[in-house]
C-alpha cells in the first residue's frame, strides 16, 4: 500500500466531507479544485506507470478542465452572484455528519464487500471511493444552493474516477477524452443555466424552483 | 344453401357488409343523407345476412368452427365457433339489429346538420359487428378484442348527442364501468390461461379438469363481476340507467335489447360450457343476484319519471329474471338434475329472446315519443294516444309483453322461469329450497310491480291530457320508424303463440352444450305446440291465445253489435268537481308510484323535498304553489362507488406529494432507491 | 251432453256472479240488523244500467271504451279454466295456476289504464292504489297456489283439486295456512274490507270505485258485472282448491246434483265469511294494507316450510 | 456504412444549419437529413434481419433490438422534423419565437438525433454512455426553449437528475469491465468482448453493477421513483421534442439496461435482474396510475403515461418469456403512439395556449380532427383493441401471471385505473363547450396528418408485422429472453 496513494485518496474523501461542513461558497470552489488536483495527481501516477502519451494528454485535459476552468467558473460565479448563492443545508451539521458516518459505514458494509475485493490490496481505498460517491450524493440531497448541486455531481464523478483508478478499470485515453469533453460541455451548460436561473429567480436556491409540483 | 351462410365465407361476407357500411358511412361524412342511408341499409343487409348465418348454424348438424386470417400474436387466433348457443345469440342480435336499423333510417334524420351522421353510422355498424363477433368468438383474446370493440363503439354511440353534458357524463360512467368489468374478465381469462395454457375455448374446455377448485372459484367470481357489469346486475348496474337514456333511441334499443345479453351469453359460455362441473354455490349466487336485480330493478323503475331510465331499470329487472333461470340451471346441474337444468337454461334463453324483442320495441316507441316531444320526462307527456295512435298501440303491446301478460311472449318465458324455480322448491333439499323460495317470491313481486310500473308508464305517456305544449303537437312518426316497430310487436305476439315450438328449438340449443351430453335425452319441453315442465305443469299457448281471443270477441260482439244498441252515447267533459279540470290535476308518474315507493322505503331510501310558496308571507294559510320532489337516494354511489372513488383520490394525492417540486427530494429518491435496491437484492 | 254441460259451466260464472254480490249484501244487511235489498237486486241494477244512456269523457281514448269488454272477457276466460263443478272439463289442460293469475292480471291492467285515461284525479289515484295493492297481493296469491301445487305435485288447478281431494289430509296445516293467505288476497284483489269499501264513493278510501268513476250506462254495468265475476272466480278458486270436496269426477246426474249443492254450500260459507268480516272490522289505512298482504305471503312461506 | 452515413448526415446538417441565414433552407436541411437518416435506418433494419448481421467487432455494431430502436428513432425523428417545421412556423407567426431560436432549435434537434442514434449503434459501452449523456446535454436547451421560469426549472432538474443518474450508471458500467483486467484500458472494448468475459464476472459484483446500471439508466428510462424529472421536462419542452423524449429517448436508456442485463444474467441467471425490473416496472405503473387521476396538465398526463408504458416494458423484460416479445412490441407501438399524442397535444397547445386541462374544453368543436385523433390515441395508448398495445399488455400480464400472479393482479388493477384516469381527463378536454371567441378548424393539415400517419401505422402494425420486423423481433427475443 502506497502512502502517496493513501494520502491522495484521503484528500479526495476528506474534501467530499469538507463540502458538507463549510458554509462559504468560495471555499467550496477551492475545495473542489483541491479534490480535482488530487485526481489529476492520481492520473499522473498512472501516466508515470504506463508512460503512454495519450495518458498525459488526458492528465492535461483534466487539469485544464476540472481544476482551472472549474475554479475559474466557480469563483466568477461566487463573485457575481454573491447575495444569491446559498450554502445552507436541510440537516444541521451534527445530523449531517451522522448521516455521512452512516453512509461511510454502509460503503464499508458487506453489501459493497465484493467491490472492495476487486483489487484486494486497494480494498480500503475502494471502499473510500464508494463512500465518496454516497457522500457526494448526500451533498446534493442536503444542500439548498445550486452550486452545491453542481459540485455534488462533479464530486460524484471524481469519486467514480478514483474508484476506477484503484480498481484498475481506467479506460483507454480516447474514452477518457470523450468523457472529459462531456464534462466540459456539462460545465459550460450549467454555468449558463446558473446565470439564467439567477436572472429569472433572483436566487440560486433549489427551494426557489418548486413550481412544478404535479 | 344454409351451409354457405354458416361457413367461413358466409361469415366473412357478414363482416364485410358491416365493414362496408362503416367505411362508407365515414366516407359520406360530409353528406348526412347519404351517410344515413348507406350505413343503415348496410346494417340492415348485414343483420339480415346475420340471421341467415344464425339459422344456417342452427340447422347445421355439427357446430361450425373455422379460423380466419393470421395475427402476429401467437395466442390470438381469429377462431370462430358457431355452435347452437352462439347461433341463437347471433340470431337474436341480428333480428333486433335488423329492425333497429330500419327504424334508424327515419329516426336519425333529426340529427341532420347537428351531429355527423357519418360517425354515427360508422360506430353503429362497428357496434353490431362487435356484438356478432362476441357471440361467435372461440378464443379468449379474440373475444376480448370483440368485447372491447363492442364496448368502445357503444361508448361513442352513447356520447353521440354530445352537447348535453349529462350524456358525456353518462358515457364516461359507462366506459369506466365497462372497462372495470373488462379488467375482471381479463383477470379471469388470464387465470384460465394459467391453468390450461391456452386462450382457445376448446382447449380450456378440454383442460377444464386440470383447473384447481380455487382457481375455478376465482374465475367464477371474476367473470361474474366482469360479465355482470355488462349485464347490469345490481350493484354493478349504475352505468345502465345513465347510458341507455343518453344514447339515441335505436341504440338504446340495441344496447338494452341485446348488448347486455352478451354478458349473459358469456356467463352461459364460461360457467356451463367451459368450467362445468362446478360447486353448488355458484348457482345459488346467481339465483340471489337474479332475485335482487329483478326486484330492485323494478322498484327503481317505478321511482323513475324519465321514460328511458324507466326502461333501462326494467332491463336490470329482466336480466335478473334471466339470471334466475340461469342460476337454477347451474344449481340443478350441481345437484345432478340435468333435466331440470335444461328447463332453467331454456327459460333464461327464451327470456333473453323475448326481452330482446319487447325491450327494443319499447325503446323504439319511447324514441318515437321523444323525437316528437323533445322530452324524456313523463311528467310533461300525456295524451299521446290520440296524436300517435300507432305508437301507442305498439307501446301498449310492448308493455303487456314486458309485464308478462298472456298471450304475449314475456308471459311464457316467465312461466318457464317460474316452473324452474318451482321445481327447485319441489325437487331440491333443504340446502337450496329457501334460495328458490326467495327467488320465486322475488319473481312474483317483480311481476306485480312490473305491471304497476307499465300502467304508470303507459298512462303517464299516452293517456289523459297532454301536460306540456310539446306533447300537444306530437305527430305519428314517419314510415320507417313504424316499419321498424310493427314487426317487433308482431314478433312479441308470435313468439308468445308459438312459444311451444320456440321452446323446443331452444331445448335443442341448450341441449347441445357439453354439460348435457351423456345424459339420456330429457323430456320434451314441448309437444303439439305446448310447453311443459315435466309432469309438474304445462301450458298451451295457442289455447290461451284462442281462449282470450274468443272471450274478447264474444264479449265485444255481444256488447257492441248484439245488445243495447239503442242507448245513446254522448261525450262530455270529465267530471271536475266544479273546478276547471286541467292537466295539472292528473296524477303524475311520481304520484302514481309514491305509495309503492313509500311501502318499500326501507330498501329504496326515498328523499322527499317539499317546498311551499305562500301568497301571504306571514299567515301562510294560502299556499300559492306546492312542490314535492320525490327522489331515490343512490345508495350504490354513496355506499360503494363514492368511497372507492374517494379512496383512489386520496391515494392519488398521496402519490402526488411524491412530486414535491424540490430537486433535493428527487435526488434523495435516487439515493434511497439505490441503497434500498442494493440492500434488499443482495 | 258432457260438452254442453262444460259450456254451461263457463256461463255459470257471469250468470251467478251478481247473485253472489247480492247474497253478500243481504248477509251484511242482516249483520247490521237491516232488512237489505233482495239478493237479486244486482241483476236489476245491471239491467237498469244497461238501458241507460252513456256519457263518455272527451278526453277518453279507445282504451277507456274497450276496457270494459276486456275486463269482462278476462273474467270469462279465467272462469273457463278453473275447476267449478266438474274436474274433467275440456278446459282442464289450460288451467295452470300461473296462467290464471296472469290472465286475471290483464283485467287489472286495463282497469287501471281506464282509470287513468280520462285525466280525472280520482281515476289516477284509484289506479295507483289498485296497482299497489295488486302488485303486493300477487306474491301471496301465487304462493298460496304454490303450496297446493307442491302438495299435489302439479301446477294444474284441476290436478291440484283432484290431488288435494285424496291427499289433503296429510297436509292439513299447510293447506289451512295457505287458505288463510289466499283469503286475504281474495279480499285485496276484489276490493273488499279491509282493503277497500265497495259501497262508498269517498275520495279518501275508494280504490276500485275511483277507477270506475267516469263510467256510466252500459259500460259501467259491464265493469260492475266483471267485478262481480272476479269475486265469484276467486271464491270458486278458494272453495274448490283449498276445500275440493264434492267436485265431480265423472259425469252422472246424481254426482252433478251433489257437486252443485256442495259447491253452493261452500260459496255460501265464503259469502258469510266475507259479510262477517265486512261487518265487523273497519277499513284499514292504506299504508297498513301492505302489512296484511305480507302476512299472507309469509303464511304461505311458512306453509311451504311445513310441507318440506 | 449506414451508421457512418447517419452520423455524417446529422453532423453536416447541424453544421449547415449553423451557417444558414434562410429559414426555408434550415427547414429543408433538417427534413432532408431526417429523410436520409430514415432511409439509412431502414436499410440497417432490413440488413440486420438478413443472415449477415452487422459486424459485432466493429466500431458500430447493431443487434436486432438496436436496429428496431434505431428504426423507431428514425421514424419518429422524421415525423418530429416535419412537425417541427410547421409547429415552429405557427409559433413564429404568433411572435413567440424568432429566427435565431428556430436555428438554435434545429441545430440541437439534429445533434439530439445524432446522439440518440449513436448511442444505439455504437459498440462500446462507454461511448454509449457518452452518447446518452450527450442526449441530455443536447436537449436541455430545447426543454428551456421558451425561456420561462418553469421551463428553466424543468430543464435544470432534467440536467441535474439525469447527470446524477447517468454517473451512477457509469459506475455500474465500469464494474462490468472487472474481468477484463488490464485489457480494459486498451482500445474500445465491444459488447462482444464484454459478453465473452462476462462468465468470469464475480456474481456479486455483477449484481451490484446491475443495480447501479438499473438505477442509473433507469433514471433516464423514467422508472419510478427516479422518474421525477420526466413530467417536468416533457411538459415544458416544445411538442416535437417531448415526442422524441418520450417516444424514443426512454427506449434507448432501457436498451442500455437490457444490454447489461444480458451480461448480468450470464453469471446470475435471469431471476435476479428479472425481479428488479419487475419491481421497478410495477412501481412505475402504480405510481403513474395513481398520480394521473388528479393531474391538471395534459402534457404531464402524457408524460406519466410514458412512465407507465416504460414500466410495462420493464415488467415484460423482467418476467421474460413471452413478456420479452410483448415488451419489444410494446416499445415499438409506444414509440409511435406517444409522439402522435404529443403532436396532438401540441396542436391543442397552439390553439388554446395553455396546458391546463381545466382551461381546455370543446376541442372536438375547435379542432375536430385533432380531437378524434386524440381519442384514438388515447384508446391506443391505454391498450384498447384493436390497437396492438392491448395485446402487448395482455401478453405482459399473462407472462406475469404465470410467474407472479399477485403482480399480475396488481398490474390489471393499475391498468384499469390508468384507463379511467386517461378517459376522465381526455373527456374533460375534448367535450364541452369551446371558448366562444375561438375560431373553428385545424391550424394546418400537416399538423394533424403526421399524428394520423403514426396512428395508422400503429393500427397496421397491430395486425400485420412486415417480414423484416418480425424477423428482427424474433432475433431480439431469442437474444433477450432467457
């Protein structure tokens, strides 16, 4: 078990939890950048291991999109819509943490045991990845601001990538690039939408958008 | 010749006639006149052809079975079976459809320019064809297709007069009820499929022994509810008094005369033909259902002042009577009394035929009246016997027939029904005797009440003075309408006089059912024209007819031509106690039935609304007008359908809460579904 | 000779029925300590009415004009198919209990229609009440016959009479119960006390008379006569079905004489019973009538229970 | 060859549209592209039914079910393209939208078609995932097309919920690569390779993977309780887009689930996946049956009906046997009926400018042909003979009945309730008095001719299946029925 690996995985997992704790959106954006950076480093490790150039391209792309572009978009976002951006949650902090703990426990339970056994030496990391996924989902459930939802989706994606890396399931570069392209488009669309939502609703909260009730 | 009609080719021609009628009438949608003649003439031709097909199948030595075309669905086979039972129902449907179509030629003219005649003709042809298919289908899926075609086509006919919101509501109720019924039927057929591995009737029949008793009972209950909804058994009848008045009258005649009988047909087919042998309680349940429907049906009819609703309730009553015959047949079969079972079955078949003739006649007559007066409310009619003498005579004939007065046909089928119930009392043991006693008692009271009801109906519509301006200007309907009604009236009498022979044919029809095979040939129901119920009783219809004819002729001749010819007859006003006699003083149809309703108030739960308007507001001694509204509370709605509806609505609102509009909630669902699925499935 | 006698027997009903009403009236008068009119008074009344001119309502249709003939003819037809004196008439095959009940219903039907036809308020109410009573009476009537039919194993009235004659003793209780039930129906169907008062024209009470209110002259005569016929038919049914003793099996002058005498005695006893009831009890309120009719129905059901 | 043609045509059409300044040219380009795609898809379908099935190792590989779905996409795409032309013309005439919106519409429309067809044709699961995700991305602006707050809300929910769901699906997809080991990272792994390795899949992993796939892609299918985005999106999008979303997009996601079901069944047997599909299918049917009773919006009504129909298909695939045959046919029928209904709803919307049922009455007077067709469509979609959905429903029911009778009975009850819901709502709209000032008559013939053609096709297919289609269905049943 590699210490570096452990460190990076823990970073990703902790940022996921961090999303739940922090109340300032600028921190959220930075935390996502940190998380993505950890992912980039993980990918870079596997580039070092394989040495394939296409892998390097992927790493660069991920760095460009998930770290720089995302950070840029989110900080702009926070600056622009400061009064409208909310970071409140439905559950208070202790309750949130209890649920986070429960989800982590579930991720380590016998239900997911077969997944952890894919690469036995990485079992703990794999479980961590799954826990990260579940906690990211919880973020989307719990947080009222739409920024948190966007971050939730992205963090979910990061967790999956991490799991894939640890489980030895990384796909060929062309597919990675395709996925990155999708994420790029997704990021752009969500940021356009955010501004449209702000224009129409004057806030960036999910609770504002509840008129479709049937 | 008959072989040609009762063959696949003959049947294809039959269907083609209706198909051309339907398609053509749709093509002529722009021109009401062409659409009318096209659709009704083809319906006439088709019905006539249908009668030949039916007769051909009746005289054929063996059941005619064939399969048409192919379908992409392996379980769906367009297979037909024209055994005698099917042929009999084909005959009844075609017969009534024929006269209704003649009637329709003139009747639908009043829709010209108002609603499309093309669509009416289209659905009319489809409707008749659907009924014919229902009666001849020999595959469960194919039957369901035909059943739905029949239901949906009749739904569109019910809402034809679509400007009336009430009609739309009636159509909605009708389709909802009929669809619920169909759901039960589908469940029944699926259960049968589960047990026998086929939807083909023949396969179900031969695999019948393999069906476990539990499944059999379940199928019985499901199909009783399903077919009972179509037939209009109380409490599944709620659509019937709504839908029949809403439809154009020739449609009401067909729906009430024959469509509801398809429910009876399928009960006979499924219970007697496919599922026999069966436990005793099936028959008992049918008997009780019949007794309740008959008695309550006629009571509700009495309370009605809408002429078509009144007739609709009488359909429920008559379905009850038919069920009494069928129920006793089932009971007797369970008790190993095939001879008596045959009697009961013949009674129900005969009443099916008879009810079809006189009920369609009555609906057509009511249609003629409504066409002239533009109201269905009997309180606004009256005195039409002088303005529409032929219609009055025809309606009187129908009334006498439906009231089971000899020598009309209704009497003889009720006679047979009574006999089978009497036999039940005489020949069965203490387990079932009381059921038969109740059934016979219900039938006896039903007969008396039906008589009262038709005195009221005929009296309110045709006798005394017209009670409204419209009723004063009524005219005899035009040629084709009368031409459609006269033969039906003649048939009502004819089927009565020759009922011995008819019963004999019906005995052949019923006797070919598989349940009656293997027993020694039972007694003849009829010999030299008289019908008999074993050694217990018999009646000779021609003798009854002659007796009445001779007695009437003798009295009439003696009275009018032999004696007392010198006395003068003068005409004067009705005695009015010194006040001016106005139509408002006549008894109303509500008033006529009031005493009976009050006597049965325990069952009918009448509601009385009185309002008095006084000339002098303070003293209240001089009432200016009094108004009394007598209504019957609809206990089926309040106790059965409304709670069910409320329950569904409540669940619906619960389910709608799921769609809260909050995206966090939605993602929570995904998370929960994920964790739940993982947890429960692993 | 036999056929001739059979036809004579049919004529017996219309010929003798006015006498029966006369006898009842006479008996009632005696009970009330009056002298009363002659027993032949009904014949004179009919004769008088037949010779009067007639006024018909302008509103009346052919139903009103034809109804007396139909009602009268129906009583004749019923009379022809019930056992009177002889058990072996040519009409015996037609004498089914349901046929008798439903043929007489034709009379009720047209009578009620005639009541409605003129548009008079009285006629309408009379029809309504008549139909109510007869609808409720039908169950009792049918079931009282049914009791006998079950005892006899046949629904043919002649066979019933024949069979009760031989086996009746075994089933005395049910037959008596059914007889009481039948008697109640007899009173109801013929508009006697406590159902109707045949002697008044009072708006509040009348049923049968209300329907005839617009009739006059010869049609009224026919109607009254038909009513008398009907009463006689019902009494005959009661006398010959429930107490069939004395009916003639095979034709012989001696047997005939005995049968006629016994028959007349039974009818006389029934007249006495009716007259007694009419003199001792009051007419019931209309809404209590169903109770009595249901009593009749229930008695018959009990009787069926006793048979089985 | 044809897949390339399709991809190229649609890409070209999108690009050309981007460059065009002329409205008629844009319309012409899109319609001709749709025609070309239709012809190509038909060729694929005809080819796939022949013995020489498409190369299972190529970049594009289309199995029988894929060919069926591709054909339905092409048919509905063509119908929607033509309908869009006339629909948008009316909206432009009303001044609701301008030229730029129309151009944007057709660019996205072509991209959406491309993504859908690509998802069905491509041989690699990850690429299929990318394509399905692209369908979300290409339609999100179409859903918010009218730029109203509610439309925006619907689009946002659509975007977030589907992305979340699809990421879960992606995770499930990844898990199927576990037996490949190192090979997973090399080249494009085709379905055939995956199937070949499926035997080495750990059964437990396969189960977990399938749950993720089912929940993930099931979100896109619209299975309850993941269906929440569907009524919002369908009710806010322009009618032709709703038609495509409902008629074919849902099928593609279901198709994805089915392909993974095959892989899973190889190690776990059919019972596991079957039960899951059955449970979610049944739940979808019940939920939609209940909710439809009190709906107040007719486009949502149609959307919930789609949830129900997807539930029926899931139920059919879940119970297997004859249920698979029925489910495939059901998908075909539904893919034709539901677009027709959405087109008709579009006509009503154009006339009444409202989607509230309470505001709509007397459609039969205002839009006689639309009303009649709507009634026919209602009968078709609720499974009333002679429309084929009746048979497919019965088949599903009887397959269900033989295995899980209770589920069968529940389904029958739910179907009955659904019929009542639909009937009640349809009657309220179609009959009654039309608003007094509203002019009578249809807006333009193509707007009713297209749904008429679709419904006629359904009726035809109910009693006659062309040889190639029957062959395709047989092959698909062989492949997907266990």
